[in-house]
């Protein structure tokens, strides 16, 4: 527990974990198991049970975020960098709103943006400098698991009904978020939503290396994500409609 209250900015090198090493792979297996188990559990719940599950998970996500801020303050390490202006941090509040007041717009956004964003964070974590016995390691891993789990469970069980027609609104909301993040970055010298730079291990870093500017990667990665999230979905729906029409 020597490094429990440290952050990536204060901890010495050599005590963290490696991408797709034993610790990382163990967390990915835990994430897969937890999400799959909750997909099956949700299927068995009655409507009132599903509403209760939605709100409970949303509250657990908020509690996880509050835990992070509490530990940062106790350790004297709170900086503007930890304001909830990263994409996944913003999704914390969108999930909470959705749990109490679900809308088509929010449903589309959680499917289109929240799921791939949180999965990317789990696959390419930015907290590799931190050991398991560290509050930010535990927070970052568990909160991203829940950020994937909430929309994934609802999508698998047909509660979220994403539509490709909602993509423009999702991209519009994403652009607004990026605008707010950019203003904060310029004001506080931060790197919310990775708009200012991409660190090694981040997929955007590849574009920095090859093209000299990581921002080129945003439209390419967004397009790839949209294709992955919607092409199989739309093909499945067309196949299902064809079968039902026979």
C-alpha cells in the first residue's frame, strides 16, 4: 500500500504494469466476465428490477468518481487534470441522466460513443504507471468496466435501440464536448479528450508518429468506430426483417 495515494504524476517509474501483460489481461478477463454475467442477470429481471439495476449501476459509477476525488484531496494531488472533462468522465453523468430520464438521443450516444470509448480505455489504459494497490488504478479500471457494462447490458437486452439516423446528433454532441474540453485545455494547460497530445500506448499516438499530428487520427478512428458499431447492427436488422417477411 506504499503507493496507494500516488498518481501518475507523483509515482516513481517501474512499479506499474504493461499493456497486455498479466495484470492487464486479468482485468480484461474480469471485465468480460462481469459484463457477461450482468447481461444474463438483466435478461431475467422484471421491468421494475431493470429500472432498479439501471439506477444502482449509475449510482455506483458516481460513487466511484467521488472516491477518486476524495483520494486525490486526501493525498494532496488534486489538479485541474482530474476535472470530469474527459469523454468517459462526461459519460458518467450521461449514464446517470439516462438511468432516470432515458431519451432516444442519450441511448444513441451511449451506444455509439460510450461503449467504444470505454472499451478503448480498457484496451489502451493511460494508467499503466500505477500498481494494482493504488486508488487511481482501481478507480480507472473499475469505472471503465462499468461504463462499458451499462450501455452494453442495455443494448444486448434490447433496451437501447440505436439507429444510424441518430449518428449526426451524436457527432454534434461529441463536437460540443470537444469544444468545452478545448477551452478547458487552453485555460488550465490540460489534455482533456486527448486534444492537445497523444501519449505512447494511445491509438492516436500512431498518427502522431506517422503524420506528425495526432488530430488526423480522430476522423479516421471515429469513422472506423461507426462502421464497427453500425454495419453489423444494420445487417442483422435487415436479415431479421427478411426472415420475418417470409
